[in-house]
C-alpha cells in the first residue's frame, strides 16, 4: 500500500479517465471512489441475476432428478444400459420386449421367465455409478408389473451394498395379468455409496416389469417424483431471480427428431416420452416442465421456458420445419401458455391442475428458439410472435441473437430482431477472461428503448476451461457493467449451471457434484453474492484511478447502488490485480452513513485457485463487519478479489 502525507491537493490528468489524486493533510490514497447520492442511475431490474438450467452434464438424470435407477423404463437405445441380468440360461430368460406395452410412450419393458421351480433370477441396477443409501433412511420402490404363463410367485426387492450384503428388502406379491403399479418403502439398514437395487423373481412363469424406480423419501420438499435436496439447496442459495429452462441446444435437438417437446415431459412419469438428447444421453423427462415450474415457484424465480422455433441446432446442420407446417410448433407454444396460466378447467390448465397445481404458474416470458439466426429463423419467429400476441399480448417474447455476440452477424441479428419488434434480445458469450474485462462498458453505448437485453448464457473460458478465480473475477467485472446498464440488461445467467463429475460434456460450469457431494465454484459465489446484494437502483459513481497504482493496466471495476429496504449503499468492487488496492471512498448527498456496514469478500492468493470436493470453500466469500466509518474513509481491497461493501445509513 502506498501512503504519503502531503499538504496540497494534486490532480494529474493522464489520459481520458486516469487521474492521480493526492488528498490534503492525510494519508495519501491515490484511488478515489466518489458516490453521489443525489444522482440516480438505472433502476436495477429485479430479474437481473438468474439461472440457466439445461440437462447437460447429467444435470437432470443422474443429478437433480432424484431417481436412483438408471434406465428404469428400458427405453434407452441400448436397452440393457444400467442393468445386469443374473440367471441360468438353461432354466430362465430375461429379455426386453415391446409386445404388450405399458403405454404408447413407454413401449419397452423387461420380461423375466422361469420354467423350473429351482430356477432363480435377478435383475440388478447400479444407478448412475453406484447408488447412495443412508442407514435408517427410507427409499420408495415402485414398479409396474404384470404376469404371464400362470406365474405363481412374487418379487423380492433388495438393497445390497457393494459386497452384496442385504441392507433392506421388501416383497411384492399379488401380481395380475394387467399392468399395475406396486410400491413399497424400504428402510436402509446401513450406509453405502456403491449400493445396488436387486429385483429377484421367485416362482415359475413370466413376469413383465416396467418403470422400476427407487427414490429417496428425503427429496427436495419431500416430493415423490422429486429432486435431489442438496443440489436444489445450492441453487436456492444463489437466489436466482428467474430460471431459463430446459436449454440450450437440447431445445433445438441434433435434428427435429430429438428436439425438446414440452408435452412429452408432463403428467405421470410413466407416460412421459423420454428422448435421447443432443448431449448424447437418454433423458427420462422425469424432471419435466411441471417440475421446472414447481422449482421456480419454490425458489421465487420467474419461469423462463424456451420452445423450439421449428429449427434444429443450426451449428450442427439445421433442419427447418416448412413454414406451412409450422402450426403444430406454434400450437405447442400457445398450449404451453395455457398449461402455465390457463384456468384449471381449460384443456391444458386442467392437466396442470391434475398434477396438483390448480393455481396458475403466472408465466410472463417465453423464448422462441435458442441460438438461432438467419432469415429462416426470423420468418418463423414472426409467425410465433403474431399468433402468441393475438392470444396472449401480455407475454414477453425472447428472440435469440444466434451464436455471434459481436461483429456484423450480431449487428444484423439485432437489426432483424428490432424490426420484428421482439421484446427481449438474448445474447450468449463464451469468451476468454480478457474479453469480459474489455467488455465491461459493452452496454453503455447500446441503443435504448428498442428491446431489453437478456445475457442468457455467458462464462469466461480461460486456460483449461477451469472454474478458477481468474474466470470468476472476469465475470464479476463484466457483471458490474450489466448492473450499471440494468435499464437495458434486464436479465442475465451464467451457463451451464451444473456438472456431474465424470459425466460431463461441457466445462466450465457453475456447480459441480457427484453422487454424494456438491460444491460451488468461485464463479458460483460471484453469482451468489451479486444476487444476494443486488440493490434497487444504481447510484452513479466515479472511480478516479492512479495510473502508478495500476502499472498501466486497469485493476478496479466497480458499480454502486442503493437498496431501498435496508437503506444500504452497496459497492461492488472487483480487483483484478494481485496487489492490494487502497481506495478513498467518499459519498456526497443523502444523509451520510451510520458508520456501520459489512464487507463480503471473495479472494485468494492465486488466480488459478479453484474449489474442489476436498476443499469446497477454498475460494468462498467471507464476511467482515465494519464499524466506525467516517466519510471519507479508506478501504483496502484485497488482491484478486471481489468485494461487496454494504454501508448502513
Ligand atoms: O451452455 C451450453 C450450450 O452453449 C447451450 O446448450 C447452448 O445454448 C450454447 O451453445
């Protein structure tokens, strides 16, 4: 820290906004932050910091969705994925069939046949890399079953640990020739992280099974078709103002054949029509649109669904629904709005009500397409827009900017979107950390009054695409620019959100998990502390920077705001450099400060520092209480840090 005592005030102007200031009669702190409470900047959009939830990296199946059985319905393209068949081929047979299906969406099931009294057979499922069971906790087993060939026996359902020791079991009997669902609760007698589910058949004849399912009782909110509690909790702590779902590229599909169709994802999980998704694995849709809406409600987040615009992923080689066949896709969007908002006696509203939610979900935003562009997209978007506006003029429509975030293609996308009259323009950027620093002022010069901006996906991709402190600092600096321009940038979200270690298609990601643990990355904590300390209005401020201090590089990035409810002045400061940065903070106007406050600091010594399962909070916020502050006061921002100062008034 550089300190000097001088009696004179010296201001040197170097370049356009670089000023050296030496203050009178006190310690010299050459960087000054002047906040003017008499001025008002942008109103900060209440939706500014949200989340983007896509089933990539096994976010849903094998992750958030608490189903423990992998390939419960034998619909995976490799039918036996997840299953081990243990039987004597001389006396028994276990095979996937589709002759007398459970329903038209769930056509495959497994048939187990024994023709000898002494025969024995077992089906084993290892879940997603071993099931996790906890001593004394309950697990809900359910199955659809029917029997053939005068089956006279029963099923035994067993939880086994990695050594094959039985940790809990239940018996299911009374099977009939018709498909029926059976369920039972099994209490685990011990803890194991490598457990398996075993279904044994005893008796002669044949048994057909489908939707073989096991859930912990202890899910998020205790729901039966529920979500993994710890993974939702970490999202809840981020306090997302909205959730954009279900993608991403999976909305588009590799081709229109596996595009995401929301109607396939609602109702009884047994009738949901799963899909081999674009990220290369089968999606059960157990976490479907109803569940997404519920989750939004639980977290107080605005739901922001995205529907396919009649175009499959353009990056992978697009398929276009001909314009004269687009009706079905447009109708899907209209029906989605009715599903979310319609009265419980409307056709689609009744389906929502039947699932347990007669009240509307109060949908306000809808995205048409993801990363789409070009005249084919705009032509289709206009059809959607026209039909939706006719029936639901209150719904704000989001148009994609394509994959270009700058340059002529981006400009063309903006112009097109503007001429179509879309409400919100969705831009995505995955760029090196330096790009985010260089673009802190990006939105200062955007046209106002045309469309709102939704920075729907962004992430700093540095060396090794790791979620380290370097990436987090760059994102935080960029976010100061989003907040300062929140009259225009009304929504933003990091992408992607989750990564299941070992099952990943994309890094970096905000939250990492395995079957037992979860941790937030430094970038996660940036999102969390920005969202938890958002404020209501930007207060214009001036950061007067000493160039010596910066060694020619800018180190500090800042946005200042005010929170009406608490009366706090909120300073968000990013120090990109490894050096401490002393700043003299002065506040003009208003009724001064109380002298008390709080500093929330995210920092570490090394830009390469990351969190891990072993050290989940290596880079995590710490809170320091402040007192005795008298204006102006000096505050030293740590090297490599994001600091949020909340000054009480
Ligand atoms: O976030 C990962 C992917 O990046 C999204 O699915 C897509 O929209 C973007 O290309």
